[in-house]
């Protein structure tokens, strides 16, 4: 082969290598530049927790009045609530993106008026929660972190299902409550909720029919007629004292014919994340499983748990 042709081919190879390196460097710069300039407003506690859980907390510049986890989120500027957002703060924060739930009509309307890009996600059931985690992670250029989090949640759910599927489902009533007043209105967790899905995984069977609303108001006569085996009251107040639990149990003793009252299967769960369809849903699942099937958590049977760090 002529020497000139050899030199030409070698130069072509060098040019191709240089060109590939240049493209690679430029692509990295482009990704990093886009990620570092992304300024995101979160419009719900679930979205905020997902953002931090996938490692995108540094991109969050604003949250709602109700976002109190993790701690770093509490230090961020508040943009108000989902029904009364402060659009003035939106403008001042200069976001590149607003992430909102698909049922946030007011927020979506304001975002369109100010021509701010939005990302809509749905967290109304477990499937959509997991999908939304990946969607948000992808949008924040954290696809691997999103997949790891989704896989971790799925593994944990599988662990519970494997152990609990051998047990007999218990008839459960799950109530929303944050007061000891026995005359209070009673609102229950309906079937078309992510909490009901967690209840089923935990080995419980909701006594409410499918025809009822998402969180319907129910009567004491309904509870007496159904006589659930277990009653779980859930509310945002964390760390109920033993005295508070005794007061709540005493309020139920006027209904001794209810199986849950007769057999002392009344449980009171106080946690501020109990209604948040985010990564901490595993905490909720664990609480429900321990209350419904405490025998599975003896020394002889252990349901493996993983910790989700945020």
C-alpha cells in the first residue's frame, strides 16, 4: 500500500477518534448544564418526597405549605397550598418546571397562564405511584435512582405478600381520625385508594363496599352491622401517648358488640405521612401488617425490611 494512503487512513482514524471524544465531552457538558440549571417547584408532599428520594433535592426551589419531609424540604420557600398558590412567588422563584398531580386543576390553570412548563403525575394508586417515581426521576435525569427506588419498593411489597398470602384475611375498618371526641363524624378509607391497596397487601379486607366514595362518611349503625374484626384509626398526629390511646379505646367501649371492641383489636396510628402516597408508603404497609397479623412478626417469622433513605 502506498505510504501516502497509509498516512491518510491514519489521519482519518485520528480524526474519527477526536470527533467521538468531542461529541462525548459535549454530551456530558450538555447533560450537566441542563441538570444544574433546572429549577423545580413541587406542588404536593408526595412529589417533594419523590424528588428527594431520587436524589433531586438540590433542584427543588419551592414547595407547598404541607411539605414537611425530609428536613431539607422544610427550609425551602413555600408557594402556598394546592388551592391557594402564591403565583407571585412562582414568578419570583423563576422555575423551569412545576411538577403537579393530574387532579390539580387550580395549579395547572395558573401554570398555563404564566406559561411555565409542567409535568403531571398521578399518585392515586400503587401502580401510578411507582410509575410517577420513574417519570419524575427521568425528568430530573436520575433514571437509575428512580429504577432503584421502584425496584426496592416492589421487593418489599413482594416480601409482605409472600408471608401474608398464607394467612386468613381479616375484616378491617380503617377510619380517618385526629380527635378523641366519641360524637365526631366518622370518615373511612374507601376501596378506591392507595391505602386500601396497602390494607389488602397487609392481609386485611375492607368492610366498605365498592359503591362507597373514596373517603366516605359512615354511621355508627353501619359499623355495628358490619362488626369488623379490626378497627384501625389513622391520623396525622404522630406518637400518640399510652394515655391518649386509652382514652380513644374507652370511647369505643360503648359498642361492646363490635368484634374489634370485644377482642381489643383497636389500633391507633399517628403519623404525618399516613395519607401521603410517596416512598414512605412502605412504612404505612409495615404498620398495617403488624396490626393486622402480629403473629407474623414473632421471632419465628421475619419479614425482611429495607430502609429508604432520603
